[in-house]
C-alpha cells in the first residue's frame, strides 16, 4: 500500500514560541479583541500557558529553616538563580547563607539585566536587611504598590521613619527630607547615611491599588509609571519594586513600564506582552499574579496605542 506521507505534528511549541508571542503593533487592537472575545476565553488560555513557566527553578535558600521567618508568605520564595544576596557580614570562613538572605529577585528590564529588584513588603524582622540591600545595590528609587494595612490586614511593615527624625535601621540612618501626599500616590525623599557617607533616595507609594484586585483605571497606572520613570537617576542601581508579596502588583508595574519603554522606540514594530511576563516568571514566581492583572496590562497598552490616555513619550 502506498505509504501515507509522514505529517510532522508539533505537539509542543518550539521553545521560542512557548516563551514569546509577538504581535504587530498595528494589529494589537484586533489581537486584544480576539483575546477578549467569548468572555475573555483566549485571555484565560494564554494566561494558563504562563503557569508552568519558571516552576522548574529551585528556591532552596528561601526554604531553609533559618530563613523561614524572613518570608512574608509561605508560597512566595525567591528563585535561587536570581535572588539578591546581601553582602556577608561575619568574618567566618564558611559562607553563612542565612546572613545573606532576603526575599528579593533581580528582574531584567528594557535597558539592563538587573533593572529592577522585585521583593516582598518588608517584615519588622527584615526591614534592616531591606535598607542594607538598598545601600549595597546603590538603589535610588523605591516603588511601593501597597498600603501597609489593607482591609484590616497587615500587608507591609512601615519600614521608613514616621517623621523627619533621623532613624536607625541597622547601621544605616534614614531621614525623611520631604513627603508629598497626592490623591493616588505619595512621594517621599529620604537621605541615607552609613559611616559618614550620605546618599539620597526617592520613595513612590501608590496607594490606590487594592491587593489581588485590578486597578481598573489605566490612566492612573500610566501617569504613575511615567512619573516614576521620569525620575529614576541614570547612574542608579536597580529600582526596588515591592507590594505585599512582590509578585502581583509589582509584576504588573514592571511589565507595563517595560512595554512603555519599548513603545517609546519608534523602530519597534512588534509588542510581546506574553514574552515580557514569561521572562519575568523565569526570574520571580507568579509575576503578574492574576489573569485580571494580565488583561489589565493589555488594556492599558491598548489605551496608550489608541490615544485614550496620552503618553508623550509614545
Ligand atoms: C493568593 N494569595 C497568596 O498566594 C498569598 C501570597 C500573596 C501573593 C500575592 C499577593 N499580591 S501582591 O503580590 O500584589 O502583593 C499577596 C499575597 N499566600 C498566602 O496567603 C499563604 C497561603 C497560600 C495561599 C495560596 C496558595 O496558593 C498557597 C498558600 N499564606 C501564608 O503565607 O500565611 C502566612 C502569611 C500566615 C504565613
């Protein structure tokens, strides 16, 4: 009998497809419409395809018994391969991994492989380590996307001074130089001092985004991201982005900031939100933690492309 021609069936995407799904910018509106059709069926499908990405990476240091109390949530641990290591404090020869541990990961961005550090909201027991990380990483911008207490639950320690009195966090003295409270966010300027060296840092706290919820208004996120992006010093180390767990709202902020930087370059003809989130998921677990946040990123990008919200860089 005539041999049936062998049809090669790809039951698994080639790796490149699995981790990226670029869309022509001029076709993005139609792409969004298709994903949103039938009660967002294809958004759900695409978000489900992200679930397994990154789950093969280990979090052995975060799982250690001596580090258990340094984690805010039992299920949100930093991957070993991208975790931020605090510089050794003791002189002993053997490495004391516990003294170098903080629940934080480097996240690559549009201009640098360590453009951001995504981290949990500090705990009372980790806020000194948090400031130590900021000093060691030469961070000059903190983006906080949570309130300390939401719906009666503590989401983050008040890890900065309550007033302008200099306050010590370990070896570092923090002084609040100014505080500007706006309807949706607060901007604070701090000075940090260690062994007579003084540095400055700007703290942006977005206060209008409930945990596990979607923000709803894309113009708010756009204005906030642009405000922050426009004030990050060029010579600074990684920008710290945190919420309560450092994955949902933080991941949404980072993804949108990345895409806006990408769109600002006219030579770019494609946009790959799936690929941006997939890459972040290989660096920190659950980045963009809900499907609603994933849809929200798309809606915010669509609104920018269609001019419903103005972004002068774009
Ligand atoms: C869905 N909620 C969670 O997964 C949170 C961690 C978390 C993730 C994301 C966010 N949003 S944010 O990243 O935007 O801050 C807040 C909190 N985890 C907990 O509350 C976990 C329970 C849990 C929930 C879901 C799960 O799959 C596994 C374990 N509880 C927990 O860690 O309990 C403590 C705080 C008493 C130690």
